[in-house]
C-alpha cells in the first residue's frame, strides 16, 4: 500500500511523464515474471517501473533480487557485476525505505558473502528491529557472528530461529556448527541428528547431499566424543553422496584426531583412528606415518616397520620416516639395516635443508650405538 500511495501522489502532481498506471502495471508484471523464474524479463520490467517512478523502494528491491538470482546461477559469466548491481539496488531501496526488512536482510547476506561480517550484522540487526520474528535475518546474523568467532551470540540467534521455525533443518545445522565452534560435541551431534530426522525420505538429490553432510558432521562429533564405532558408521553412510573429495576429507578428520590422541599418549586409540583414515583413503601417507609411530610406541615393531615401508615406498625423501624405520629395525635387532636408515635420514634431511643441529645430534647418537 505504501508504494502505490507514493505513485498516486506523483501522478496527481503530474511528475510522471509516462501514461497513468505505467509503474504499477510494469511492477506487477515484473513480480509475475520473477515468480515464474524469468529474472531477465523481471529486471526489464522493474527497470521500466523505476524509470516511471524512481521513488519505488519495492521496485529497486525486487530488481536486486533478480540480479542476485542471475548472479548466483551456476556458470554465470558476469556474476560479480550482477551482484555489484544488486547491492547498489538494495542500498537504494533502503535509502527510500529504511524499514524494508527484506532489503536489509538481502544486503546483509550479500555483505556476508563478501566477507564484510560487521556490516552484515548491522543489516541483519536492522531487519530484526523492524521484524523481531524474521527467522532468515536471525539466521544470517548468527552466520556473521560465527564468522567473527562470537559463538555465544550466534547461539542466542539460532535458538530464536528454532523457536520460530522448529522444522527448519538449516537452523539446527547452523546451531550444530556453533556448538562445534565451542567444542560442545554432544549438543552438536544432537542437532545434526535433528537435521537427519527433518530431512527424511523420499530423497531428492539435494536432500541426499544435506543428509550426507549431516552424517559426516555428526560422525566428526562422535569421533571427538570417543564413540568411534558410531562415527565410522556415519562416515561410511555419508561417503556415497559426498563427491570425489569426500573420502579425503573424512580421512583427514580421522588422521587429525589420531594425531591429537597420540599426543595424549593414547597410542591404542590412535592406531584405530589412523586405520580408519586409511580405510577412507588408502593412499594417505600421513595416516600410515602416524600409525607407524603409534605401533612403535606400543612395541608393535613389525607393524610399525610395515607402515614405514609403505610411506618410504611412495615418499623416499621423508627423513623422519627413515629415522623411525631405523629405530624400529634397531628394536628388531636388524643393526645393519638400521644404520643404513640413519644414513638415509641424515642425507634426506640435508637435501631438504632441515638438518638442524638437534636432528643431526639425534641421528649421530643413534649411529654411535652401532
């Protein structure tokens, strides 16, 4: 109603040169085209409405929406320019109507994608002042707050979103991400479980992707909680829908957890974690190297030797693994081959420019025991 009252006033004053009703008619046709997904036509029609009356905030806002849709389309050749234009249109809409919560929310989203989290928060906050029940704005502000490491504030917004939209799986996913940022693994896992309950069958391709991501994320949390069997089950279930990079991502998560557990002196658990990493990516040499060290700590020298051999067969410049294999062979009484590995370790370290005085001292010390 506000928009068309403005047009009526302009027409009464004779300030619009086009025929009576041109702006509202073209605006309405633009809305119809936009709703039908014809954004190029919508832009032309909203432009015509703006040319008839440049004081129409909704025309500027809706044209911005169509520019965003075109700019975010897969393979958009001029995406940056389209989004720049959208941002300019949204800003004009806000100048004309500072209480346009939708425009504030959209500008906040665009600013967030450009890394301007502080500016995005200001826009989302303005939208929420106009409409405190605006779930999208609360979700957007939470995302911006998380980007700045302000997880507690983000959680408050996400709790609000879930209260407003209890069946919105994205709110649970985002809150789970906030819990993860705070190391609250059990709560995060529970929220990922909510995502899986909400995104049930029958499955579209998008739903399958959402479920796979939630399964992977819940598996990550369960791993942190030490529930390794459940974590492994989740990761296996997620694998088929994660794409070509999925196995490597999952393997990296297991190996990173394995390294953390090994630093805590829990070599038995580290072996399990590194083994699971290898299951998902049999070519992941970091996992073999980590497992070799864990086996060595447990006195399982034959297994440590096998893992060292695997690493060095594919990466013969790894001086640390020559060093470990030499120590392992020492433990197995293979003195000559151990000495050869120490020499290779020293040569490889020198070639890599990493033969520090302390490393040389260690290797010389081991050689001196022969």
